[in-house]
C-alpha cells in the first residue's frame, strides 16, 4: 500500500463525500446491494428516488422475493436497462432460499448470486461488510489510469494488470481499504471526470502522471457516446412503459400505437419476451412477468 496516494485521497473524501443514503451508518447490506445494481450505467440523481421507494416497499430480500418478478420491473420505472430489476429479483430469491434472507458477507457467496459479477460482489463486500477488495468501476479505472499510468482513459476491457495495480494500493486494514475504495470512486465521479476533469481540485494533482505528462489525449480506439433516440432501446422502453402503467394485461394495439416502425417494434417486443421482461399470454395479450 502506498500512502503517497491513499492518504491525500482519504483526507479529501472525509470533507467532500456526498451524503448518500446507501453510505449511511444504518444502511443495510440489502440497501447497498440494491444501490450497486441501480447505479450501473445510471447517475445518482436518477437512482435516489427509486432506491428510496424500493427500500420502503421491499426493505429485505425476502420481501421482494415474495412478489412476482413483474412487480420489480414495474417499480424499476425509467431507470433503464430493466433486466437489472430481474437480476435483483433473482438475487432476492437466492438470498432468501440459500442464506435465510440475509445478504451473505462472503465474497464467494456474493459472486454466486444470480446476475452478480466481480465488480458488484467486491463492492458489496467492501461497502456493506468493510472488507478488503479492489473495487474497479469506470470511475476508479479512470482515476488509476491517469494517476499511475499517465493515460487519459483505461483500456476498453479490464486487464489483469489493472487489478494487480488496484490491489497494490489497498490499505492493509480492511475497513480503511473499504473506505479507500469508495473514496477513489468518489474522486472519479466528482473531480477526475471523463470529459471535463477539475484537476485544480484534485488532492493528488502533484502526483498525477497524466497531468505531469501534459494531459496527453487518448490514443486508443474511438470512444463513441451512447445514442438513444430511435434505437431499439428506446422502443423497448416505450413498450415496457405501457405494461408498467397498466393495471393488468394489455391488448396488442395498445403496444402498437407507441412506435410507428412495425418491424423495429416487433423486434423490440420479441427481445423483451426473450429477456423475460414481458409475458405473451395465450389470449394474445401481454403482461409483465409473474
């Protein structure tokens, strides 16, 4: 562990951390797990109200597991990437069946839950149970790339070298390591941002290899921003919105009117069915899954 980097960032976090409910002292491991799934590819400001409503309705994994998966999809609202709602529901059932309704503290057990990958398992183990793990999300990878390797952005795919580098910086004390993990993440979210980094506010500016090298531009493959308007994703969202807002199954014409391109609409509907987000009923109507 290199205190040259960790101490200034931990000190910065002490005074600059956002007051987020899943970071509160009374946050439950379930609340942390829900936040981690919701925050994937979704900004905090959009997640906050949905997370709060979700925890009011389903304060425990068992509470969610007792309801149909379609209710999780309905409550997901407009967060996007609704398959995450199904993964949470599947995880809630697994936690209820395998772990007595308590989110497991073991990194291995977390990783064995449906839809939980390496990042989420490490994040929950760190943030909910104060364990020592390298937690590498997009923000952390960007901070470490700039700070230590002098690159504006990390490689497109995570590498073993990145993991080893992140692990080499972990404080030996598990609770401190957990705090370091969230501190680096926060630095990337608030200061070392992707497009307009506020280097003047960085607590390790004098140690940053990217800054020292004159902030060289990224020279890897083109980084394309995600589009949404007119895509199958938007079409899927429109179709799913009809089903979320309906009190029961809907007739096909109710879906047809929300998207003019019939070929794209049918393709999007087929994809929703294949993903388990929509149930086609025998009478020709459609509903959220049960």
